[in-house]
C-alpha cells in the first residue's frame, strides 16, 4: 500500500484490488497534500470525490478509468476541494453524479476550510443506507453529518472498507465550522462509525489509510471531549473570548490556523449552550448560572 510520501499527483495507486487513489494538486493547510480521489471497480468504475476544478486532475481521472465504463461520479460532500470536478467529469464522460444531497446555505460569514460548491447538481442522491452497485462492487451510503450537514461516507463491503471523505481524515481532525458544521452531529456520527464492525480500513480524502479504525475513532471522540474540558476550565477562569481561548488551547500552532481553531471552539460552545452548560453575551462566553 502506497504511503503519502510516495504519492505523485495524477498517478493512480492501488490500495486494494478494487480501489485506486489519485492525488489532486491542491495542497493547502486545510487539504494536507491535496484531495484524494478514489476509483472503485475494474470493468466499470465509480469515482469518489472527483475533487477540485482542476482540468489536469480530471484528465488524470479519465486516463485512470481508461477503457472501463465510468458508471457513477460520487461525492461525499460539497466543499470545493471535493465536488466541483464532478461537473467537468460528467461533461467529459456522460456519467451521472450521485451521492450527497446539494447544500442550501446562506453563509456570508468567514470560512476557514474550503468553501461550498454551490453549483453541485446531482442526478441522484444517496440517502442513508442506499446502495450503488457495479461489477464486483457495492457502495452503501452511511450518513455522517457534522463536518457538513450533507456529509456521507461510503462502505465497500467487498473490501471491508469505508470511504470517509472529511469526516475522518488520516492526518488531522476534521474542521467543524458553524453554521452548517455541527459539533453534536459530528460526535454522533463518530459514535455511529465506532459501533460499526463491518469496516477494517478507512480510505480518507486526506491522509493515509486508517487501519484499526474503531480505535482511531475512539481517539477522535476522546480528543473532542478533551477540547470541551479545556473550554470549560477556561470559562471557569473567566477566559470568555474565543481568541483568548485559542491562544491557550492551541499554543504553538501556525497563526494562519487560528481562525479555523476559533471556529472549532465556537462549534463546541454552541453545542454546550444547547445543552444549557454555557451562555454568551455578544462575544463573551461564560458558564451558565
């Protein structure tokens, strides 16, 4: 199995007899080395997360499909590093766009991760539990809202694998950005994955494949609980402004990531407020009376 260090942009690499991956040339602090597109199948192929609007990446996908039939273009969610190439690929091949629902969101606020693909128009939507079949492969949708409200994962039972998009990544925790990102939903979705016994490996959109995935997910849940505990301790010391929390909670990280960290803290605070544990007055948060 190829590691991230061995990846070459535009070169399809085998991960399993039914699975290949292609790295798009879009590295950023939020995409790591770039978005990974997966090709499932041999004689007919499904493409998962075709990636950003990069013509060279679409060329690489078409070349990797080769003489096989491209039967479906599948998107886990509609951030702009995941779904815009779907339209380009459909125009080139005629294959239908299938997967997550389109997202209707009036979000004029600052974004720390990739912005939404507002042009995403699927031919069919995979609801939770819906199945897409090809020659020798089956993809089953697993609804995992949280990173975005329309996020889905895709199980491939023939490989005991789960394509996790951005819900679980192999290099960092997922960014949860309000108003569409929801920390409570994100944690509930992690719990759902942790209790699945069908999956032996995760193929994430960013980072290396994840083996022993239930243990990995348990660690993600623990990390979020740790962050929640940090927030409550800071509020107990009257540190109520999010920028001040970030400076203490994320000491040493690149300042370019402070906004993303602040949005993650906000997602935790919104969850805590809904549970009646904290409250806020303008930009200052406090423990609920």
